[in-house]
């Protein structure tokens, strides 16, 4: 992630692709297969919210770590609510959480801060 952006800042498709270690066409493909992914589009460009990035990390985990097929990942996604998916993405071992922020309370606080910053930014 770029150092000069806040955690609540929107990310371009290239920034998200770099963070996840996948090509941009993979993210566009996932958008066609997972309706839960809905980046904001302005002037023909995609901008991913922090929640979108967490969701993409979860999808990446399902596909690359758990080795599910697209269909298997779609079923997994349909069986869970969005809030639960994002919560799992934050707590998933696949994501590196700094040692000082590994408690559920610290994670919840960080997500609340992100939500508040997003809310303020969208006003």
C-alpha cells in the first residue's frame, strides 16, 4: 500500500493488484464472478473502498490458499453475510496483522475508525 494514503483512502485497481500480488485483469475477472465486489467507477476508472479490498483478500484466500474453484468460492460467499465475510478477512491467518494489533478489540477499533473515516469522506 502506498505510504502516503490513509487506511480509509480509496485504492486504484493497480494499487489493489499490487497489494494482492495479482494482475489487474484478475480483479476485473473476479468482479464478473462475484457480485459482492462493486468498486466505485469514476471517469472509467475503478476505485476500491477498504471493505472492497478486504473482500478481495478473502476471495484470494478462498481461491489461492484454500484452493477452492470459482464455483466453490461463490457458494462459500453466498452462505455468509457481508459483515461476517469482512470480519473473517480481518481475522484470517492469511493476512499479516501487526503483533501489537492482533487482539479482536484492536481489530474492531481499527475497522470502526475506517468506517468513520469513510463516512466522513463520503459526506
